[in-house]
C-alpha cells in the first residue's frame, strides 16, 4: 500500500509501487478493488514513467555538473615519423662549426704530442691528421656519408599524462547546486503526474461502478415489468382489464429494454476506458470488487475550509514544483554572477619522450689512439634516446570583459524568477478556488445522500403499498408500474448521489495534494451499505474533513 507522510509526499511510494502492485493473472477475469486499481494505474502509467525518465535524465545532468569540480586527467601517446629535416645552421656562419671540430681534434693531438715525454710522438700537419683518421675509419670498416644530416632523427614517440584540478570556480560550484535544484524540481513533476493519474483512475473506477449500477437497476426494473406484464396479459385474456393496460405495459417494457441496452453499452465503454488507463490489453475482463456503498462505520463529515486551504498550500506538488523552480532561477542568477569571479586551478604534467634514429650505429674513438676506431650499436630503449619532463603549477584565469553577456544572463534569471513568482501567485489563487469548490461539492453531495436515503425508504414503502393494493384489487397495475418507475429512479438517484460524493471526496483530496484511494469510504461489493443519521446535521464528533490528514 501507499507510504504516506503528513505532508502528502508520494515520490517514495512510486519507488515501491511495483512491488505493491497486484499480480496480473494471464487468464481469467482480473479482480480489482479501488485501492488496487490506483496502485496499478500509478505503476503502469506512461505519463508517470516519462516523468521518472526525466528524473533519470536530470541525474545525468547532475553527474555532468559534478565533473566540473572533479580532477581532469588526460593521457596521450603520439608517434612521429620524420623523413627530412633542415640543417638548423644552414645559411649562417655557424655552418662551419662541424668542420671546425676536426681542427680542434688536430690541435688537441699536436698539443699532447709536444707536451708528452715520448720522443716518438711528434706534431703532424692537418692533412696528415685527416688522412690517418680516414685510414683508421677504413680499417674499422666504418663508412661515413658526407651528405648525411646529423640532426635527422627519424622516429619520435611521446607519452604524456596531464592532471588538472579546479581549486575554485564559483560558476561551477553554483551550477552544481543548480543541477541538484533542477533534479528536485523534476522529481516534484513525478508527484504531479502520479496525482493526476490516480485522480483519473479514481474517477474511471467510480464511473464504471455507476454504469454497472445503472445496468443492475434497469435489469431489476425490466424483471418487475415483465412480471407485471404477464399478470396483465392473463387478466386481459379473462376480460378483467382492458387491452390498454397490456399495450402500455408492453410499451414501457420496450423502452426499458432500450435503456438497458444503452446502459450496458455505456458500462462496456467505461471498462474499455479503464483498460486503456491501466495499460491493460483490450478485451481483458475486469471484475470490480468495490461497490457504490459507503462503509457502515462512515458518517458524513463536515469540512474546515481554512484547514483544507492550509493543507493544500503545504502539500500540493504543483505548487511545490513552482517553488523549487523559483529556487532554481535564483541559482541560475548565482551562476551568471559567478562568471565575474576568477578560476584557480592546479596542474601537473608528466611526459616521456623518445627520439630514436633508424641508424643507431655509433663510431667509438680509442681515447689512447685518435686514429683507432670501433663500431657500436645502441638499443631502441637506450637511455640516451629517452627523456622525462615533469612540471607542476597553479593557473589563475579571470574574464574581465565578455561583451555584457554575463550581465544579460543575470537579468534573464531575474526575469524568470519574477515570472515564476507570478505563476505561484496565480496557482495559489486557483488552489483557493479549487479547494472551495471541492469542499462545497462534498457538502452538496452529502446533503443529497441524506435526502435520497429518506426518499429511497419512501419509494420502497410506496411500491410495497402499491403491490398490496393491486393484490387487494383496489388499484390498477398501471399505478404499480408507476410506483416501480419511481423506485428505480429513486434508487439510481441515490447511487448517483453516492457516486458524486465519492468523486467529490477524490476531488477534495487531489485539491489538497493528497493521493486518493486508500481512505475512500467505499465498501466492498456485498458489504452492507452505511447510512447517515436521518435528517441529522453532522455532529461535533464527526471528522473535520474526509481524510485522516485534515485536522480542523
């Protein structure tokens, strides 16, 4: 059953309504009480389902808003293949540096030859130095390409990791609060749809009961007229009564048959409407287990209008939704104002770069003999090819001018807030009228029930008197049929009054923001009907309103 609070919140019941929904048998008639029908309507309503999906969609927006204040971690891997690269010294005086390196090596060799104590080492000319180095390279099997670009590195692989954490961002923090407020507003929309769905289901159930009751009244009336017609035909055949009596009885029976056919069709249409509202397959047989009877312990209550209006202003989900929307507009204005504030972030960057040439062979010179050389080949992951780069710091950004866009957003949020304030005032006035109309409808229907209960007793008594008079021969069967017609009309008027009272009850609970159904004073089919005090006004001990949530 519903989980209800003193403020009439019903989002929690929606979360558990599927577990409380009556089991749907695959075959056979589906028996439903009013409370079960309302649970089923809330659980299977497409409008409520769409409202729940809106809540789920808003949850994703909240997650997205939170992402603005979470750390941002980016990783990247990049491979670059270089086919040609220019000499950075081309066209400048620095282009002779490479050739000058050989002169430096020659001068260093001659200086060692002059300064050492070995008489066999003597300085040599530059050409002789170059010739001997070339011979040493040739002896080691090393060939050098004079056109090779020493700055060309064909392969480059870079892997990087970047971390950025917002330390202060007023707009992002305000946007997060705004997203949470938007979720609350959308959740209130679920309550609005649930209340609307239950209201429609209540009216459909009660309307179907009234249609069934009308069929039952007409069937009983047809049965009495058929019985009376048989007696009339026998008396006409005996010459006791004129043919006129038989003809009028036959005309009345035909009219009643027509009304019964129309009432049966109306009852079937009402059931089809219920199937559509409950999202059940067409043609499914429904058995309504409640009847248009008030419970035996029920007494027609009085209603305190002031207490009802106060309750409505506290519980109405549509009014609460507008109040939440106004709070959301305030937060939007805060988001716009926060755009004038600076944004402070901390960052850390880690990168690892490898520059690996295709030809990884190197020429190694003997430190003791500048004319002796050997070859060496390095691996791809040699430390000389790979280097790390780590940086960290703070970043402060401040938008000083954005063409008055931020000011326009603040003004727009303020206008939206005034619009919502106006909508709240209009809805509050409408609620006052709606509550007053609902209370008046309850009082009017209660007065009709009192009147019709007394009138129904009179009609029953009048019909019994007419039957007795016919049996004693002091009255005609036409008078009996008239009494029967009055009885049928009075019975249906009484059922209509009970129906209108229950509809007014539902209307009242919807007006004050409570979900109808669980506390409706309706009795199961076959239970004895309740009765109000004959002609008595509601006593002081009667409840102040038709629901347990209302207190005077």
